[in-house]
């Protein structure tokens, strides 16, 4: 099977490619624009594989996307490429609209023209919005996005589904909870807290820190996507969750305990606008239909992640240089 992976130099996309090379016989074409969060170092373990090809380019570039499909004739597209950070979408919403909506449209049109066998659109639990206890979103739950990012993902989900309904393009949509693990860009909660804790810098916590998220180890997520690619039903949506919901403040305290740093490093900052209080979703459908389930205990996965960041301090230093410093100051300095 030949698979076109978009955004394969990012955190989750690169983990998916590493999984495919290690555990399947897939041939992979990786299309990535290499924006701030795209990093070819994430793919060093597969560099040189005869089953892997990298293409530097933008998913919004229709002629480029069509040329890849014409040359490679992939069986499937697994679409990760997105502007994926809520804080950045609040500071500047235009990029999420362009990449997440226009880019998805470009890929869908090319997939329709070349009659691909499978199109997996990777989305997020954030499209369901904030849920009060004891609700858990199933795949039929109404969409209620709160940020420009989650609104752009909800829009791209609906667009992808419309291509199944209208054109019978074999689209499947996945919606995952918060991912964590090695190689994650340190603007997201867990890698940011790990990186700051290792340097004994303040750990910025929004509001009271009691926002609840479900945590999913990235390799478990990737195996869920692979299960959908192989066993998912066309036109269906599949939630992928870690079944471990925790307040952000508790996650931060676990990071401090595992890094041997004091809780006095916690620095409460002004909450971000429209911050959802609680995400929760049910993965029963994927478990039932594909036999998937999360395999990584959160504490074990967090310890493994911290060990990786400790062993790869030079990687962290490189990705936190330049543009990241500007963003960090812009987002946190005034809070």
C-alpha cells in the first residue's frame, strides 16, 4: 500500500510515519511545508528508507498536490497537516483558516480527481467544545467549537464529510484527545512544562489550572489512525481517546514531581480568551469496530516522555530558538 501523509514532519504525523515504516510494509510519501512545528529531525529514524519519500510543499498548492498524486498514485491520503495551536489561532487566525480549510479542500479535490481508495482526515476533540460532567462526546455529538482553530477544524470535518455524501469519496474522520509524547513542539502543555521545569523556569498555568483534558499517548493515537485506515467504514467518524482525564494543574504537578522540581515554579497567568473548561469523548465505536484501545498508562507515558526530553536537550534547544522565542514572549509576557 502506498500512502500520502500530509504534515508528516510534525509531531503526530512523524510518529505515524515512524510506525508505518517500523510495523507495516506501506510505502510513504510525506508532503510537508516545514513551518515552525515541522522538523525533519523527527524523521531521522526513517531517513534513507527505500519506502519513504519527502516532498517539501504546501497542501494549498493544487498543482503540486495533483502532481504528487499523478506521479505516485497513492492508495490513500492520511491528512495531518494543520495549523494546530489554539493560542496561535487567537493571536493570528488567518493561517488556520487558510491551511485547515483551503488546504483540506485542495486535498479533497485532488483525491476526488484521482479516485483514491481511502482518505483519513485527522481532526480533534476540540470541535465538540466544552462539556459539563458527566457528558462524553460520541461521534454523533453536536459540534460547538470555541476558538478559531477548533472552528477551522470543525469546518474542515464538515467539508470532508460532504465529499463522501456528495461525491462518494471514501472519507473517514478521526477526532483525538490531547496527544503527548516524544518530539512534540514545546508550545503545547506537556512539552512546555517539561522544557521549563528542566531549566527551573516558571511554568505558566492558565487561570486556575482546572481545565480538564483527556490524555492520549501519541503512539496509541497513531495505532488508532492505522486501525481506521485499515478497518474503518467509509463516511464514518471515529473518536480516539486516552481514557485518562486530568486537570491541567495536576498534569503540571506530575511533571514537576518527575523532574524533581518544586511546585513553587508554578506561575498562574491570565486565562486565554474562550478557554474551554472540559473536553471528554468516548472511543467505544473504534474499540468495538476495530479492536483498538489505548495501551499506554498516563504516568508511564509521561515518564517516558520526560526521559526522551532529557536525552534530547539539543533537539529542544534548536526548536525553541528564533521564532519560538518571539511567540513565547508575545503569548505569555503580558499575562
